[in-house]
């Protein structure tokens, strides 16, 4: 079983199964296997489609975890952009199967309450100070201005304390 924060092995297993599906089906239908097994359950077409859909859905999450793991010094400024990317990819779509819709709902529910308002504001400020993300494209103009006003206020407070 996967650790909830490191579930990539399940995604990798699905990807590998889909890559090797023909070989697995051939092996399971061979007489040598069939003679020793009474019942062999295999995935039906619906299961395969669900697996393919889940792979597409989960790849952005793998990208996010890979980015954080590959960084030599991951910074707090990456959290908001990656969270925003995940939320965009998990947005409901009318064409989603029930499996995909349920998975998206579970993922969004899991990440939506992760940070208190104060912590989220701190994360936004950290992101704004990182040259890679300072435009804060996921925020509207008022939110963008509020972030930079908070930063300016903090700088002024630091200057007064010196």
C-alpha cells in the first residue's frame, strides 16, 4: 500500500500495466497458465479505460511531487504554483467518467483545506518574492495587490525595528 503522500508507485504500476497489457493478456490465456488456475480475473474494457483515464489525471500530481523531490533546495515559493496547477487539472469536466469525477473530487477535497488563511498568505508572499512566480498569474488584480501590500507593510515594519 502506498503512503498517502508518496503514491507514485501505484501510478507507475498502472502505466506499466497499460504498456504491457497485450503481453499480460497473452500470458494469462496461455494453456500452461489456464491448466493450473480455475478462475483468472482480468480487467475488462471499462477497467482499462478507467486505468487510462486515471493515468492522465494523476500525471500532474506526479509532476508536482517530482518537481519538489528533484529540487536540491525546494522552496516554499513552489507550493502555491504547484497547488494551483493541481487544482486546475482537477477541475470538474462534463466529459469525466464517474471514476475520474470521484477521484478529482477526492483530490480537491484533500488539498482544499491544507493551509489556514495566515499560512496561505505567507505562501503567497513567498511566491511573490520568487522571481519565477512574482506575477502571481492565478490571482486577480485585487488579490495580487493585497499580497504586495502585505509584503510592503512587512518591509516597513522591519525598517522601523532597526
